């Protein structure tokens, strides 16, 4: 069965420090990967996505992720975090069965401290 | 363009009751998916509807059901509520074609079962 694994449930970091949130996915011939962010009492918002093409994808607020097929990873990185980045981040995979059926990781709570 | 709208946002029920949650997708989207989010299990796929037909179903008991109307609006129903059904129920809409991109999530309906 397909699966998405987020290796850290919580990541504390100081403001302006770099951060990496790790995500591994089960290998498949075809997989598309997403990072979503969830702020308290809100739904999920798409942060970035890998569908095809360049393996490095970026978001408008400075996050980036690299699709690594050999290591089956899709880690999320940001070189300098802000207090406002405090949220829960979810990695998700679309294995082609249906757009509506994403496989989610358990989530990583990013806590940015001043 | 209006986002995904879920109603009600919060509700409290007692064991044995039933509940109906509503979701209005983004205009033009024909796919509506439902997810259950709990601290212990994370995000779990319930079902997906496309053009009024259930296209996919997750591993939930038959007490969980849903439907989609001709205008793409969707409802989900949970009968004979149990304490473990307390969760945030998220609705997501999409174009409905596999590997075409992200899902757009509503803010969720938070159900508390007493």
C-alpha cells in the first residue's frame, strides 16, 4: 500500500534559522507530491506541489522542496523562518488513483521561537 | 472566486445521534472529497464524489455516508455517533482528474460527540 511518512512530529526552531521538514514516500511508477500548511482552526492550504518537470519546486513565501526519486524523499526547506511560519505542515501524495484521494503524512508541527 | 465553504463550522452532538455536514465546492469543480482529521490518526480519507457518483471510499464503517448533488454540493452523514467520531471533518474540491494538481480545502466542521 502507498504511504507517506513524515519523520518528525515536532520541529522547534529559532526565528531566522533554517529549517528542514522531512517527508518520505513509498515508491511508485507515478506519484505527485504536495506540501500543505494548516494554521490553527483553519483548513489546509497548498504550499507547493511537484507534478513533473524540475525536481526543485518553490513557494511564494520562501519554502522549497526537492523531489528525490532515488531516495524517495520530498523534504521541505526554508533558509530563514519567521514567527508567522508557525503551523502544522503536511506532506501528501497522489498515486494516480483519483485526484480526491491523497495519502497524507501525520504532519509536522513547526514552532518558531523568537 | 469563492473558496470551499463548509457548514456548520462547529457542532456538538451526543452519542447515538446523527449529523449531516455540508460542503459547497469551488465553482466549476466537480470533485468533492471528505477527510477526517484527529490528533491520533491524522488525516484520513473518507470518500470522494464526482458528478454525483461515489468514486472512492476509504476504510470507514457504513455509518459514514455521503452524497453529491447536481450542483456539485456535497453532504456527509454520520449515524449513530460514537465518542471516537469527534474530529475535524474537512471537505476538499478539485477538478476531478487524476494528477492535475492540488485539492482546495474548506476550513472544516469541528464535531464534538459527548
